[in-house]
C-alpha cells in the first residue's frame, strides 16, 4: 500500500490517538494542532487552551525551540525535549 491510498480519516485517527505527542505549528510558529498525547505531556485538558499560542511557549528552553523550529523548515525535527507545564516547571518528556 502506498501513502496515496491511505484513508485520510484513518490517518487522522491514528495521529490523534498516537502515544507520542504531536503538535503542528503554522509558519509563524503558532500551534494549529495538538493531539491528546501532547496535551497530556503538557498537562492541559483541551486543545483550546494551547491552539494559537507560540510553540516555543511549551518548551523549557525557548532558544532551543527557535533553533528546532528553524531547522524543521529544512527537515522534520524529532526527538526528546523538555516540556513546560502550565505551572512552568521543567519536566523530562
């Protein structure tokens, strides 16, 4: 099966239910999508609490966030990062 025959609804369900946190930002770095795992990692209840905010707001190191964001335009950036929860405490993720 090639990627072009993948049912978009199936793909959306897989992303939403993935165990890994997935967040997508627009070209300005503002969140336009987060899955349930990302919300759990960041300790938020609803996507409405984070959508529209800068992605860097959820990183413990905003400088690292900016560097990863810039590099993501050249390639997909993946890896383990520190997260910042609503109370701004740094936690391993």
